[in-house]
């Protein structure tokens, strides 16, 4: 025992610099203003009035229920007037304060712990948030019979002093006076703006009702955007608008190409385009690329460029000896494709037949218009960082193999969220779940995936939702298993896969103080973990 303690002390002296267990929190503390923008400032400087947003549960319980934050899949932090993912700002087009979503709405995951507390996973996909659901609730709101000035004014005036969370009562009543005076002139323009955004989607409904036998636009797609929707609406091309999973936003500066298929070479240009896209100002208006949208995109792009992924072992137990075995197997069968520097675009067929629809939606026409407004904004404001780097690529028809930075936090897996757990990804396609629930916040640490409430039933037999592929020997080597995991724990294949999963729980990209990056853990990191277990 004394020898082990001594060796542990030596290891601590020589290996403690291998990693900082609180690397992400340290980074967030050092970049507090940028974190504030990411989580609490809006992506655009116009939206619905802040006061109206605050009264939605009271005035429209049939749409939002009693808990506004839960109804839209966001997280409420004590002491904050708005949930994480919603920001408030002085509107650019009106004298009142407005709200809009921000980066954290899609890119902050959550785990519900056994004690009822919620752990925020900054930068991870938010599987409780659906842009479709958020949009449709706004559509239902502005088409409600109660969407009229008289009802809304009375609702605002009926709230007690202090209800709206302003710093002072004077500020609150000044805002009340401004909004209630403006509402008779505001109700219809707000409805038109929200319906304009919705029209990008609804223009496709007749086509997809016939094609798929279901109204595709009624599918919520939690944790995903609808890839190709606006493009298909603009060009009428025969492209399925498929779920495109939210990607994590950790250390985005480490990759030369972004998005699932490497379609963009500039995170900044893409983020500016996103801010413009979520604006209700219509195409052709000269002020779509406004200074605030560009400045916000610059701030959050700089923040996520080096934002570390959170470390699993900081909060949860790791079997480091098993992880060491898993590292050997991972390096032998996985690391070749999943290397940070690998920019190869893999076709769906080369990946064993993964769902091709997202890749196919990126036709040459789409690539030329995708991000066009973002690139134009870069030129308008003289931003060299993205004016040239964002030039369109050729159609890729495939997917990048990510380096799996923070993979433990990003279930469900594949580009369309079609595989519920990491363990399921090691099964043959025909043995993976045909349907499963999406939206749970409980975390299954053995299989690595989420369980709990069912916000959406994911059905893999729908177009664009296939869970096949990434299951051939050419892709996975011997790391495939077909059978009942629960009953075959002693099977050699099961033990190998469990070891790789244990290693992947702690797999992440890290940087030293000089900005030099590497994948964690190294063998020295694992040795440190074993000695301090």
C-alpha cells in the first residue's frame, strides 16, 4: 500500500499537467462575456416583444402549458428572467425590448441527475429543443383568436409589479407603457413576420404529404434542423428535407471544414447566415445583414473556436484499465478515419450504406446559395476572415468522419440522430432499434445514450431517417456485434466493444496554454487515471 501511494504521488507530480479536469469551466470563466452572448443574448436584434413572451403561459396555456421553459425544451437558471437559449435586446425596428433564440437553444445539452438537479452540458446538442416545435408554437400563437391587441394589453396590465424581471419597477412600467401603446399597430406585422418564416416550410407540405404518406412538416425533429427546407422551397428541387442533427460546438477552430459534409469553410460566414435566416426581415430588404447580427456572430464564433468539451471523468466514474484496452482497439480500428486532420469526404456507400439524403440535398445549386448572405455580409463589413474562406465547395455527396471530440455527450448518433446509443452503433444495422424515444434527459452510462421522457418517437423507416450503415467489416473491423448485449456480457466481442466505449467516454480534444491541440487521453493520461483511481 505504501509503495502504491508513493507511486501515485510521483505520478501526480509528473502527470498532473496532462489535463485540467475543469478545463471547460476555466475557459468559460476566462471568457465570461462571450459565454453571456452564447447563452443569454439573442442571435438577431428583432423578434417578438419581451413582455409578450413572458405572458405566454398565462395567456395561451393551450399552446405553452404552465411551464414556458419546459414547453420549448430550454433550461431556466435561477435568477435569470429568461431561459438559457433565449436572449433579450432593444429591438432595432421598434422602441421596445424583443427576444429571440441564440446559440445555446440548440447547443446546450442537459442531464437530469438522480437527485433532480440538472447538469448543463455547454456546447452539446440540446435534444429537448426542436426548431420545428418552437416555430409551430409561434404560428399557433399568432393565429389564436386571442392574438389581438385588447386581449394582450389586458394580459400585460393584469400582471403584478415586478413580474417581468426588470432591474427597477420604473423600467418595467416604462416598458409596459411602450408595448401596450404599440400593440394595436404591432399585432398584424408580427403575425406576418412569423408566417413569413413559416412559409419556408409550409410551401413544401403538399409535396411531402403525397410523397411520404405523412405530413413531414408535422414531425418535430428534436435535436435537429430540417436540412434542405429553405433550399427546396426556393428551387423546387426533388430533395427530401431530412433531419440534420445538431452538431456539438467544441473547439470548432480545429477543423478546416465545418458541418456534417464539410460544406462550409468558414464558421463565421455560416453563423452570420444563421442570424440572417432566423430574422423575420424578408429577403431583399437592405438591412438583413445588420451590424448586430454580424457582431454577435463574431463574438460566438470566437467563443466556440476554442471552447473545450466537458470531461466525463470530472463528474462520473471511469474504469481506466478498461479504457486502456479500449484505446488500443480504437487506435487499431477507428482512429484512422476519425482523426482531426482527416478531411476526406466519405460517400454513403463507402460507409456501408448510411442514409444518403442529407448529402444528396447539397446539390451544386444549394452550395452556391448556402451561406450566400453570410459571405455577402462579410464583404459588406470588410471581414477578411470569412469573405474568401467561405467560397462554395463542389457538391460533396458524403460526410466527414469527425474526430469524436466529446462523443459521449452527443447521442443519438449519426448525422440524422438515427442510432440512440453508442453501444447500438456497434450493432449490425438490422439489429439496431427500429424506433426509439427522443428527448429524455436521464443518462445511461453503460450504453451511452439518453432515456426518460418521450418527446418524439423516432421511426427509422421514414425517408431520411435510416439507421443503416457504419456496420461493415471494412468500416468497423471486428468491432461489430450481433446479438443480445444483456445476455452476452462475457462474449469476447462484447468485452471489446465495452472497452472501446469506456475509452470513448473520455475521448476529447484538448489544448495546452500555447494552443497546441491533441486528442485526450494519451497513455500517460490513462496511467494517471489508473494510479489515482
